[in-house]
C-alpha cells in the first residue's frame, strides 16, 4: 500500500515538472496517477479483511501448534493454538516508523521483529545489525524482559548444499538451527544432529501453518516462527 502511494507521489512530481518546464499537461499521465491511490485504498480494505480472518482463526482437526497465515506484514496479533486450545499469539512489529516505511516499500523480510506470547511468557525477537554492510541478520531473544538468547542467519548458508535457508539460535545452554527443506518447504529445527520440531502447511492449498515440537519446547517454537516469517 505504501508503495502505491509512493508511486502516486512520483508520478505527480513528473506531471508537475512537465507543467513547469514545458507548460504541458498530460491527461493520460494524471489519469494513470489516480489509479495508485485507488489501488492503495482497495489494498487497505483487503488487508483489514485478511486481518479479521486471521484473528478469527480456529483450528479444525489440527493436533499440533498452529496459526493462520495470509500476510507477513501485520500489526495485529495472530492467535496461536495447540490443538483447539488458544495458547497465545504472535505479532510482528517495527521499532521505528522509518523502518516500517522502508520495510513496507522494499521487502517484507526487512527488519523482522516479532512478539510471541506462549501461555504466560512473552518472547520478543528483536532485529538488529552488528555492522552496516553485514550480510547477516541478527536478533536478540528476550523472555519477560530478560535476554535469553541470540540468533543470526548463516552468511555461508547458500553454500551448504541444499541448506539454503539457515538460522542459528544460541540460548544459554544449547544451540539450535532452523533449516528449510528446498523440496517440501518444510522448516525443521535441530539440536545438534537431532531434529526436534517442524513447521509446514497443514496441506498444500492451506494457509494454516502447523508446528510439531516435542516436549512443548517454547524456544523451538520461537525459532520456527522467526524462520517462517523471515524466509517465507
């Protein structure tokens, strides 16, 4: 939506330049410019409809953890379920208006920060960049106001054979890695050589993402959710 409004402003600037320099008005150009705010309005209405649909999600015949996902850029909480029991929510946020505008205009996986509530615990996954021109993305993971871990994309992940999408998580007592299977698009989370959880669509045409995690492991859930919203 912000992109469309930006294009509208740019076209109007061009039209004004033509008028001031060449004393010429292009009705076709002005007509085309008006399509952008109309498109932005339609997109806004559609986005609000999608938000309501996501918030009204209730799982049917889903045994694992699940949430309904239609859009990556969102500011309202998506309910998080285990089976048919609501256990919390997840929400994306930006820590500044500047990053919100840049992220919306350039790429939906820029500045990915998440707020994830699981039962009584609030996890904040805060994006940051260690160096200005670094190829890695970094996050701090905070639980109930206390720093418990960090995460980063692996700079050489595109060279690890088929492991093209990898995030490494370092918590106090263990290290986890999330990896995307390029064939099935299933995300798996690993502790050492052992897979301890997965995230995948409920079925091919579904927008329901389902997570299977042993021992109700909240750190593995947080890792899968971050990987999903950064890479997908």
